[in-house]
């Protein structure tokens, strides 16, 4: 029994170590950056948030009509929307704000301001199913790309 416990603890430590290494990769000075890919990924998250909101609206309409609908599916779409909004926030804060935007940049304040607005927009997407926030996020990402990509 003791050997099984030791093996389990060893495996657990190995897995946790691997997970922490995979998260740490972005913050070591490896010099491997793909800004265009990150912006494309931000757009993909926004598209997924919008799709989730539309699905939530469709399910709500079914519920209003009294149609039997799977509440689990509603929860999945809400979770999906919130998850992708969080991933968008992660890219903004951990990739751009932490690693790519320098205080020496002449447009530092403007870039940080737009990134902050994206963070707030993603938060509003978590709080609501108002697709106006999605439109705003798209405009902000376009604005940031023009500022950032030169």
C-alpha cells in the first residue's frame, strides 16, 4: 500500500511539474513571438463568444415558447462564452501587456488604453449576452492591430 501511495505522489508531482512548465514558457525570455497569430486568436475568441451568445438567445426563445430544451446545453454555451472571454483576457494581459508593450514605446499609453478597453469588453461579454459588446471588441482589436503592427 505504501508503494502505491509513493508511486501516486511521484506521478502527481511529475504532472504538476509539467503543467507549471507549460504555463511558464510564455514568461521566459525565449524570443519566440508571433504577434499576428495572437491577434488572429483574439479574433477567433471574439467569434466564438458571438456564436455562444447567439446560441444562448436561440435556447432562450425555445424556453419562452415552452419547448422542452436541454438546460445542460444552455449551461455549456454560457460556460463556452465565459471561457473564451477569459482566454481573450489572458492574451491581452499575459502576452501583450506583460511581454510585448514597452514603456519606451511612443504610443505606450494609447496601446495600453485600448488593451484595457478590450479587457473590460471581454468582462462585459462574461456578464451579459449583448452582442453589442462583441461588435465593440472587434473594433477595439482592429484599432489595436493598427497601433501595434505599424
